[in-house]
C-alpha cells in the first residue's frame, strides 16, 4: 500500500510525556466538582462543566500549566527526526492531532526539532473531539483516508481512525482488540516503507 499522508497523536504515541494524568484528573474533578472519570480528559470537560465556562477555562488552564511543565523533560530523538525527515522526502503530508493545547504542543515539537515536518497541527484549541480533529486534518490536507495512516494510542484514537477508514495503527497496549499494533512510533517505518 502506498501512503500519501500520516496523521499522528502526540502524547503516548509520538512521544511519552512525564505527565501524571491521574493526578491531573483528580485536580480537575475538584475544579469541576464532579466524580466523573474524565476520560478522555479534554473531551469530557465541556460535558461535565455543563455550560459553566469559567470552570471549563479554569480546568483547561490548569492542564496546560501541567503540560508546559513536562516540556522541560522532552529530549531530541535522532531516530524520530530521521524518520519524519524521510517521510517528508517521500512527499507525504504529515499532520498532528492532539488533545493538548497548541502552546505546549508547539514547544514540544520544537524541542524535538521536528516542528517543521508537520503540515498541520490540530490541538484541543480547535476541537476536543478526535473524530472532528481527524476529519479536519483530512479535509485541510486533501487526503484520501484509504491512503492515510493514522497512529494513536488510545481507544478513542482507534475508534475514530477506523470510523473514517484510515489505516489505523495503535502504539502500546491500551487497545487490546486493535488489528495493527506497534510498541513504539518509530516502528511505523516498517509499515510505511515496507
């Protein structure tokens, strides 16, 4: 199969950030005064906030501060850089979809030295819904889903990718029923360059 586009998630997929999401969820539950499980976190906040925009903004601000703290732990990965460079040299379009804020996402990609490889970055500032993020990326980059590979790490990534007919690959073990799985993002080269 020949791919014309690659769409990837950020945390847990492209890079593993040292963020304690359980601790963050606990704090956000206090902010929103709820016992909701808050998974996926960014997606459930508006629903749980029930129109209380002040609390919603407060929750997202707190999350972004935690995301920005994690930036200092991000380190350049020569293998990741080389892989994305090779993908771009093959004239593939590359997009990133993430439930993180744009500011922290941009800083992470710059620290990894891969920011310039991305044709499009879709963050929670545009949408907190993975399906909507993917639809936006496909439309904006004029990609055919059948020739586009999507890499994520969570059940909502898998479901959204399959729904849109993308060649969906899951990093790690968060989606036991996924047909296509890899241990690390770098292994995507075995699929793209087979």
